[in-house]
C-alpha cells in the first residue's frame, strides 16, 4: 500500500494530464469554451500539487489569479466573440500537426532524459525534518518579495498597469472614426446581418472596408 | 518521511510543457494557442516550486509569483488583440492572419 501522499500526487497528476490532453483534443477542443473549462480543471489540479509542495501563497494565487481571473477573462472573450460553427472549423489533419506533436514528444523526451539522469541516484530527503521546513508561507514569500526583490515587485505592478491600459485601448470599439461621421443608430446593427455594401441611413457603409473578403 | 521524489514533479512538469508545446504547434485557434502558453507557464511554475521545496530556496516562490503576474498581463493584452483582430478580420485562426506574407 503506497503512502497517501503518493496516492494523492498520482491522482492530481493524472487529473492535470487528462485535463491538459482534453484541452488539446480536436474533438473537444474545437469549441474553445471546452478547452477553457478543461484548462480550469487542470489549474485546480495544479493548485493541489502546489499545496503538496507546501507553497501556500502560490496555491491561493493559482486559484485566485489563474483559475479565477485569467480563465474568466478567457471565457468572457470567447463569449464576446460569439463564434459560429463556421468560425471554428479547423483542418482535421495536416503534416504540421503531426510535426508539432512529434516535436512536443521530442522535447518531453529530452527533458525526461535529463531529469532522469539528474535525479536518478538522488536519495529522497526527509521533508518532515525540521531542517527542511517549508518556505512557501505568505510570511516567507512576502519577506523575500519586499526586501530582496522590491524593485522587481514594483516593476511587476507597473507592467500590470500598462497591460491593463493597453488591453482597454486595444479592445475598445473604434466605431466613431472608422467610417461614420457622427455616431449613427444604424451602426448599432451588427454588420454581419447586413449585406456588404448596403447603404445605410446617414451614409454609413454597412461594412468597414478592412473586413471585405473576410466573410465566409 | 518524504514519499514523493523530486523527479516525479519534474517529469510531470516536463509532460505538461510537452503538451503545451504540442498545442501551440498543432492548434490554429488563437484562443487555444494562448491557453497552451498558459499551460507551459504553469509547467515552469511547477518546476520552480518543486525545486524550491526540495532545495529550500524561497526564490522559486518569488519567481513563480512573477511568472503569474506576467502571465496575467500577457493574457489581458493577448485577448484584447484577439478581440481587435476579430473585429477587423472576423477570424480567430492564425493561418488567416498573413498580411505580412505578400
């Protein structure tokens, strides 16, 4: 009977791998929302693995930031795009798909060789020993972050601020100066419902010129 | 008494990284591409935390924290770009975005 920690590790590892594989499978992954849900499951399993490594702060951050904020952002964007089945078609088989899978396997094989060589003869250390106290608590990580890595921490906050501003600037609708002289009620119709070239009231074109030829 | 060898965590992280890499190379939906990148970042985080636990370094936790911060910024900007490109071209496939190829 293996020890319970090892059983828990194997359960969490299997869950992570299965969820990650489900994310990639073409049958389930054709709709990106299925991939997003599978990835959320993988992130929760990874949070359990972080907890096994006694990384308390990172476990909380994994659930709050990754499974919470980032994946909610993904699902919101998927819902905002409102993809039709025609938008989700993907080539079923192509030579670069095989090549990509082989390359992924190759990289894993190389990494596995190195890991096995490096950790093969290693004696397992006693993690319950007081000499090996866990260091992942909020106090330990916070002390490290606010003393040694203070500059990097402040730079990370600046990076997040810039990213937030950049995301707003990139994603906001630019309806006013693309083709309409003044905000017209006709523009509120989604242009996919209007045939291309239809002249709407106020002289607004149904389509911005850049989207010609991109219709399916 | 420890029961999980360090190599277990590292091998799992390598598998996740390989899956993420295969996803980036085989899928053409830009949303799934971004998700695969997030998976690869998580594999790196798992490696950092495993070494931090088994070697007694707190630096791994700090580094993983910064990886999460950068991943959040990358996801926000990347998804905003996906939205902008989708408004312009009505596609989420990277193969359709080849304006620089002519």
